[in-house]
């Protein structure tokens, strides 16, 4: 994917010029042009500046609107009669204890637990 071309498309859709981006980021206009035309690959810090100049999160530079729509899986709204886990005192104590234990766990054990939870959630649905 050409991040520069994506940035140019976003910039133009907001009716901004390279001069506007220069004023917002402090990057010189010829550098912005080189990025947009694929001659220069910006650093992550520069990508953050560029995304901030458009008031967008950095990940918008990597995905099109269609790809973002596929990636965003919003949770189903909670019914009013459903109680949220952790709202009862004993559940809150359980969650505090679980957090404390997970801080001590090794990364491979955390991955195992997350994978197990993911499999359990699939079976439940």
C-alpha cells in the first residue's frame, strides 16, 4: 500500500493543500510532496504528525473506508435486563484479583488464556 497516495486522497477530500499541511505539521512542502508521490517513506513520528494534521488517527492512513468498515466490529448493545459482569461486589473483587494475577503471568500464559477465552466465546454464540 502506498501511504503517501492514501494521505494525498485524505488531504484532498478535506480540501487541504500541501501548504496547509506544512503550516499544521512544520514539515516542508517538498517533503510532503515526496511522501505523497512515493519517493520518500516517512517515519512513524512523521506519520503521526501527518495524521494529526488531518485530525485523524494514524491507522486511517493504512486502510480505506471499506477496509475499516470490515475491521470495526462493534459490540451488540446490552439489553436493559442484562447485568454487566463486575457490577456486583463479589464480581468486582474477582476482577481485581484476576488483574493482579495476570500482571504476574508470563506472556505465553496470557496468550493461552486469551485463546481459551476466545474459543469459549465462539462456542457460547
